[in-house]
C-alpha cells in the first residue's frame, strides 16, 4: 500500500482534485433519480444552514443577499477542493491514507444526508457511490502517474527510477498522468451532466408550463391607473415574477411534481383533509394583490415585492376541516422540511390568506413555491409564506415551534410600517435644480396613509401618494419640488399607517421581529 515512487506535490494535488471531482460527479449522477437532498454536497449545505447561528445567517443575507446560497455552495466546494488536494498528497505517500480520507468524506456526507427530513436508507446510495468511484479513480490515477517510463531507468536498476538530468527529481509518468486526469475529468463532467438531466427539474418545469389555471371565482379589481407613478428608477407597483425577492433556506429549490403533490391538514381538527392539486383547483379561487416582505429586510432593503396572487382561501379549507377550540397556530411544512408557525386568528379574520397557485397571471415559478404556497397579508414571510407547502398542522404556540422560532425569532411577526427611498440612490451625484425624490412605503393590512420627507434635518414635507387598490399592498410616493443646491445633503423618509401611527425612528436590527428606523440616503449635488 505504501508508494515506492514519490510523486511531486503538483501531481499529487492534481490527482486529489480529479479524484474529488469524480466522487462529486458520480454522487450527483446517483442522486439524479432519487432527490436533490440525497446529493451529499447539497445535504452538507442544508445542514450548515440549519446549524448556523442566526447572527451568521443575518450576516450572509446582508452581505450576499439572494446570492447567499450560491456563495455557501461555492465555499463548500472550495473546502472540498482543499481537502481533496490533501487526500491526493497523503495518498501519494500511502494509498491507505487517501482511502481513509475518502471514507471520512463519505461519513460526513452520509451523516448530513440522514439529517434531512424524510431521509431513508436509499438516500445514502449517492454518497457511497461517489466515495467508491473516488477510491477507484485514486487508485487508477496513482498507478498511471507512478508507472516508470522506459527511458527513466536502466534495465539493471532495481530501485525507484530516477529522472535524468534536467528532469524532476521525482518519478512521474507525465503521459500516464495526463491521460488519467483527462479521463477522470471526463467521467466527472459526463456523470455530473447526466445527474442534472436525470433530476426532476425539466419534468417539473414542463408540468408547470402545461398547468391550466381556472378563472378566478373572485377576480381582483383592475389595478388603478394611478397606482404606478411610472417614474424611471422607481420600483414598479407590480414586481415582475423574475425580479421578486427570494429568501429561504433551500440550497437547491425543491422540485415538486404537481401530479404527486398533496396537502394534508390535520392536528386540532374534526375532519382531517388531504387535497391534491386537482382538488384545490376545483375550489373557488380568489385573486388578490398582496405585498410580501422578509423579516430579514434591513431598513431601506430590497426584500419586499408586490404581486397579484391567485389561490384558494385558506380559511375556507380550515373551516372544512373543522378547527377545534383552543387552537391558535398553523404549523405548515414545506417539501424540504422547513416549518412555519402562523397565527390562526390572522388567517381567519377575513383577509385574503391564500393557498396560492399563481403569481402575476402564471403558475407559481418553481423558485417561489410551485405548485402551491401560502400567502398571508400583514405578516413577515417567516411566519406566513411557506413555499412548496405540503402539510398544515392546526396546533398551539405552546405545543409546537417552527424553524425560525427555535432560533430566537419572535413567534408572531406582524409587518412593521416601512418606507424606502428609491430616488435618488444613496451616494448619487445629482445636478442642481428641481430633483425628484421617490420611493415606496408599506404597512400591510393597515395601509399607508401618509409619507413625509425631510432634507438636512429641516421640516417634514408631505409626499404625494400613488393610489393603492387595497391596504395589503405598498404605495409609491413622490416629492417632485425639491430645488437641490450644491453640496452634500441627507434625505430621510417616514410613513404613517392608516391607524394614524407613524413609523418609528428608533433603530433596531432585524432580529427578533423586524428592523425599525428611518431610511436615509446621502447625495451630492454638483
């Protein structure tokens, strides 16, 4: 098992990298027909998200925004690359060391896979297959790289071959290494591509494209012409689906086949309910314009969006199940095991809380919960907006806890009044003279009654408000009579909701129930 033929460090490192690539590619191929969470890289990423402290998650969202999950995966792959190099270096000394390193990789992968919700014995197969393929690749690459070339040693020599003058002082069969590396890279690439092709992504996308949506039984009123001020650079009243923010814990977006999807409603109910998508689409569907926002949104942040949703009223489905006295929470679960605790009284108070199937006139995008998600106006997403929802348990807050509440976030998350300056941007340089200040404000299910702007600590001036079809959407606002003079200026904004309560100026972080404070931008007029 011990190598008699020391390889140069670069060759050993290259062998380790290709070995790791083969292991990852084959494991992805084996996971293709199973499910994304059986791919060990994804499982490790999901486990890292679950185990990370809330502060670290907040930092990731603040720093990387919606790219936090790709950054995490890139980091995991970078760490794996470093460890793969180490495997190659140690295997060049003694193959047993390299095999032990691969086994350790496998143990971590298996442990991560088995922590995923709904994991079974078959889910470890991709990890085992990847480790086995990596072990084979490691043996083959070492043998090919270490084989002596005919011109490297004299026939009478019995010791390790020594390179001639001017060559590396370690014996390495460069041609054998090169062909082995190219072969290993081909195996890794082909198996990885085949694994993606075997996954359910294309099948689910095709099913989504073929889904025929019924007409709403209760259509929303046309959006008023005055709801969008149509100012260049101002956030539009309706957020295009492709631009809608995405904040969730899914490293890989769940691929839920609508033909297999069911929603189970149980717990404190008289008649447990199980609905297929066909069942849900037969119910009277309601259209509603609703602004959603994330509790991780900092003051002035981008994690808010407004869309027209289509779905069945969640309250009606719950009444069919017969909610028992004493229940005060809905514990919903997504296809990837994430859980959410929603106050029951909010869902039943008459607002358009929906089991949504469509967004902006089309079936839900896969990234936003296809085939079905929750939409509840007036609550932050972490307590209301379960995507890929598959189960709702009627229960109590003192009996069950959801994903984020176990990590220090508040049990109930009513949306706080917020306003944001879109124009001019923070740090912008603007010419002197008449300058437009504009943005959006929201206070879902209460509505925004007023927005005011202050420049350089002076008096508050009232902004002109765009129309809003309901209290559940944001409102655009504009101040278009500021005569900007040369110099550096600070602009603040505050909103007042329809109950007469102004937005607080007190600064507070997003944890545990949403950020507060006034959005402020600084511009230079020159």
